[in-house]
C-alpha cells in the first residue's frame, strides 16, 4: 500500500490532494472543507508511478504574483509599443484573474490594452480529431492540453501584425459548450499593452513575440479544485468532477510539465 500527498494547497484554500495505491488499484482523492467538495476517481498505474517519483512539495506556500508589481516591472522595460506580456500556469492557477487586474491597472494609468487567451486558439474537437486520428467515437480521449490542439502559429501571426499596428479581422473565441473554436466578426485590435494569458503562453513559438513572461506557481491541488468547481458549476461542459480530476492528473499535468522544460 502506498499513499502520497502531491502538493500543498494555496494558503487561503483548503484543498487536499492525495494519491493512494492499494490492493484494489490506484485512486486520486480531492477534498476541500471550504468548498465542501470530496471526489475520488480511479487512476492508472502509470500515472500513479509518475507522481510517486515526484519529489516532495516544499513546506511553504508559493508567493502569489502581484499585478501592481507586474505593471511596475513592465513599465520599466517598456521601450517600444505594443509591449507584450505573457502569463502562464496550470489550468485554474489564476491566469485570467491576474491578466484582468494587470489590464485594469494599465487602463487606469491611461494605456490602451488588449488581452488574448490562448484558449481561444484551441483548434476545436473536429479539427483535433482530424489532426491526431483519435477515435473519439469509440471512447478514445482527446488530449486538449497538447501543443497540437492549439493554433499557436495563428496567435504568433496575430501578434506579429499587432506589432505593426495592423488589426486582424476574425477575433477568435472558444465555445466551451460545443468544444469548437469560432472566428467572430470582431477585430483583434493592437494596443500599447498586449497581454497573452493561457496554458500555451509559454510556447516556444511565442518566445520572439512576448517581451516579459510570468508563470503562476499556484499548487496543483488548488488548481484542480478550482477547475472542478468552475467546470461543474460555472461552465457548460459535459465532464463529471471525477473525469476532470482524472484528466488533470493523467494528461494535463504531464503536458504542463513538458512545457516547463
């Protein structure tokens, strides 16, 4: 029998994430006293083995990124406009919230700001199936966190046009209800400050585009807990809490760590 605490929760959120291996198989358990959430799901032995070999977490909470400090730092480095800021981290780490605060602070200081989410450059279910050959109809799962699932080249060229103050027709959006990407009739407007937030914001393709990059260090337990609450109560998605927990541990976290290399 083996049990492992993967990572500490955020100091303000009492999430606890444990992995357990016993005679009846491997299981992941996510609990939160504050949110009154308790979820257990079966985990593959290969996934359990991955975390079993992960070093123990630090004994203290990571330091949160402060939007005022980001604005101060980026203003000091601002020479040419547009200036592009990247914010990345795990799903549920608080990227969108931080990006919004940075945007609001810059706007209050008189700057024009455009924020882009890498989520909106997701290719969508139909195109991902076509590109990867996954047999979704017969139960194979789509890897929504792989680099293949995103049109990062498209985001790169949108940012390149913004560098030359050229608006792009067909601003992108991702429809979580249909799992498909759409191009709207809106313009993607260049601005003095461009913010790119999302799990793909640290893609190698975007390194020449982003002037300053920030990584959210929110612990894994907190991120998964937030995503379970968000996707089961806030978004129209078809996944259960158990499926979200299993996907985050078996697929999303492994893809996230690849991008940190």
